[in-house]
């Protein structure tokens, strides 16, 4: 596996909090609201230089804050999905895979020892992914 940088981070919020978060990240930090795949809950992807770097994801019901509160997960740009799968299996690290329908993205999710969800994002235009 090769990590080449931070891909994005996701903030989980309530639907009524979306406008304030969107306005802060776009108005104060200059990020642009952009295209987002169809997902089971409302939200926004906020872009910088054509890259979606902050994801806002509204949960549809209130839930107790987890170990990372509103920070849902951190995503890294990763390469060599086959080697990544093999490495995780070798090390006994549980993982879940989540392709994004209609987008050239494949995701592998793991949790660090403190429970932080880590997403490894693979660009399918750069590699083959065996299903």
C-alpha cells in the first residue's frame, strides 16, 4: 500500500446544521460547493482546486457522539488496492469495502486503535480493482 496524501475528511452533523457548516467552509475558508454522489443522507462536498476535501454528511437522527465526536472519518489517497487488501488480511485488520456507484472511486474502511474510521480512497482511473 502507498499513501500519497490526505484525500478528505468528513464532518457528521444534523440536517439543520448543514447551512451554517456549508456557509462557514465556503464563505470563510473559500471552498466551493460541488458535485456529490447520491448518498442516503443530505450533505455537501466542498472543493478546493477541483478536489473535494471536506465532506459534510447529515445524519437523519440524533445519535450519541462517538470517540471522535463530529469528525466522522479521515480519508487518505491510496494506491495498489490489491496489495492493501492482502496487507490488511495478513495483519488481521478488519476492513469494509465501498465502491461509489457512478464514480471512479473505490474505498476501503478500517478503524485505528482508538476507533477513528480511516478511509483509503483508490482512484479507479489509475488502477484495476478485482471484485
